[in-house]
């Protein structure tokens, strides 16, 4: 009995894993209802589009008595060092930022197709970014905050940066 | 000859190592990343979909869960999945990892997914008691997931215009998160080498399932190449957890190949 149940369970999970590799949208939406934490794997690493850009989250504030914005400030993420082949705690924060930005990008694509312009602002990924940025310390007289997602490519002199998303203004406090 | 008991033990210990490193890393970043200003704060993870039963877990509670998970992972590596204490360690680690993942919502990767699947397979194979049949089924499951992972990754790259053009690795090396400036410069200077490297990765991943039909020597060679591949990914891209999670499944793959290949 136990062996039969084990076979059934593992076979079902493996079959579901195989289907999960096929990128079928209806399947992905259905699975996400039961597995929002992605225990069911998707094994297409760095493909078909390899992650080549770094994502940076920046914000600027506007004071109570001022209409002028402060300089853009980056939400600092932990950086890695030469030991990252064995010890790499910075990967979690960077991956979280990538997950939220990628989620927002997917919502933007779907919103465009569905002609739903507010969908991005109402998405959980966008709200997550808002919560993250708004929790970042700023100057104590700040009244409102705006954030941007900046894509950076390359190293050293070859480095280029451009904004891929700029939010509306949010009131602090 | 590879036994299913050996295969499961190696996969389990390697997964404990992979998850244990991740748990220790999360302990180091706990206050900052899971605190009010971090990406895994309660405010953010509640918006992103963490389950109700973890929503009120404070940073202090998470520290205890991670600490217990860290101890369990060390015990799992040392003891393996067959002794009573070892089985308890594996079960404890699985519960810790599940709670943390559900609480964190984001930030997971393929290594954590594979290691968690391995732990789950071991959990049902060795609890409440050892069962040779269940152990064998778990080995088949883990080996099959491993083969599926390489096949999927390979096919996804083979159909990608970016990878077919031979610039996939160059692009990745150009990033700070997963790249290396030195390697990026070398690949830019020698584009033919960059293209060759891309195609070698695609070839390796797409042909990995052929270990099921290949002679023993070729299967072992493929698995060794796989280890070198993951070592390279760890060094060049910082994918440290993959170095343990995926090669750890190779003895399971060897067991399946031993059963299936007419050429062993």
C-alpha cells in the first residue's frame, strides 16, 4: 500500500514537472493557485532569454516646503565578493528584486494585450516594490517619494544604464 | 554497481549541504533582508502572497527556524538519511526549508528547488520506516528530475536566437550579478570562443538524457563534465548552491542508467 502511494505521488509530481516545462499559460495560471511558491520546478535556466542586465532600484524625495527633488538614491543591496563560488548571501536580495521586476514586466505585457493600463500599478510585484522603496530611510522632511527601476549592462567603462520604469509620486507617512 | 541506498544517500547529503549553505546565508542577512527595510519584510511578502500561517513570523522566530534548519542540515550531511537521527534531521530540514520559502515567497532558484524535491522524495522514502521499494522509487524520481532539468535547459537554449547566435554566455558575463569582468573581456576579444562555449553548453545539456542509453564510460564522463560545468558556473556566476544540488543527483542518474542502458 505504502509503495503504491509513493509511486503514485512521485509519478504525479514528475508528470506535473514535465508539463510545467512546456510554458503553457493556462497550466501555469492553474498551478499558481496551488503552488504560488513554485515548488514545482521550471528548469529553463537562463533561457530562452539569458539574464544579462543588472537591476537597480532608485528613489528620490521631495520635501514639505520644496518642489525640488533630491538626487536619486539607490536602495543598497548586499554585494558579493571573491568567495561567491561557495558563499553568496547577496543572491537572495538580488533575486528578490529580479523576481519583482520580472513579475512587473510580465504584468505590463499582459496589460498591454488586455488594454488594462492600471494593471501594473495594481500588481503585487509593483506594490511590493512600492513597499520596499517607501520603507527605505530618507531625509526626515521628505513628504513624497518616486522610484525608478534602472537596468545596467556591462562592466567598467562599458557600463551603460537606462531607466525601464518610473513610478508616480507616492506620499510618505 | 550503484545501489539505490547509496544513490539516495549521496543525493540527500548533497541537498543538505546545498540547503545548509542557503540557510546560513539567510541567517547572515536576516535582520536586513527580512527586517522592515528589506525585500522579505512582512509588508512585502504579505503583498507578494505568503501564506497566512507564516505571515506573523517575526525575525526572531525566523532566526530560530533557520538555526534549527542549519543544525539539521549539518546532521543530514554527517549522518545521511537512514539512521533514526538522520531521518529526523532530514524531516526537520524539510520543514524548515518549506516554512522559510513560504514566508520569503521570492528569491528562490533552481538549486533550492532541486534540493527541496530531493528532500521531499527522501522524506517519503524513509519515513515512517525504511522501505527498499520506496527508496528505489525516490532514486528514480530524483534521477528523472535531474535528466529533465538538463533536457529542458538545453532545449530552451537550443531554440533561443540569443544562444544560437553564440552570445548567451557573453551577455551573462557582462552582468554584475552573474558575470565576471575578466571573462567578459576575454569573450568580447575572442567571439569565436564565446560562440563555441555557448554551443558546448547547449550540446552538453541537450545530450544529457542520452546517458540512459550510453555505455558506462560515456555516462560517467558526462557526469564528470556536469560536475565541471557546475564548478565553472559557481566560480564564474556565483551559483554556489547548484554545485551541490545538481551533481548530488548524479549517482541517482547513474543508477537509472545502470537499469536502463543496454550498454552498461
